[in-house]
C-alpha cells in the first residue's frame, strides 16, 4: 500500500512539478497540465494515461485500476486504488504520467542523463534530434 507522502515524494522529485490544492484535492501539475490528482479521501489516485491503453489496463487488473467518470473519458486519464498499489508500481505510474506532460527533451534529460541533447551528452544540438517536436508519449513527432 502506498501513501500520499509516497506520491508527493515521487512527484516533487520530477522537474517542473508543482503541488496545488484545488477544491480540497491535492494535484500535481506542470504549468496548467494536471498529471496526478488524489481523491478528497486520498484513497484513489487519478493519473495521466494514454486513452488507447487504459481499457487494457483496467481489464488486466480491475481491482486496482478503473476508468475515470463519464465527464473525463475524453481525457488521457485513469484511476488507481492507493491501497492496491505497490511502491514500484506507483513510481512507474507517476513517472509515466509526468513524461506524458513534459517536453520530450526534459523527460529525456531527466531519465537518461547521458542521452544526446542532454547537458554533457554530446550528439545533435537541441532541436535537431529526431522527434524533437514530440511532447507526449505516444504522440508522433511533428514533421515539416
């Protein structure tokens, strides 16, 4: 079982993340984009997750994951029961949700410090890497 403090520790360690209290709910966001949200009772965690993959996620573990309410089905979002999550699973959910919301360069620099384009990583100059226009996991890079 994971706690709100586990979520907070993992989220605030990620670049550009800010914690906010909105309508009595703790939310973590990058700029105006929310990528994690705790329910008011802090028993459920909403997280950014690709729409195309969430039905499979819920079908695989319905006791752990659920779909968002009808009003949020259009968003890249899913829910998890905090009591059912292990810390390793939480770390993966938080990191992947964050990665969907930050520029690809920021994610790459944080997750792969020696990658091309990262400080001291060598390789192509910033903006010249393949997929530099991609901003979220699962989106195709923009082409000219």
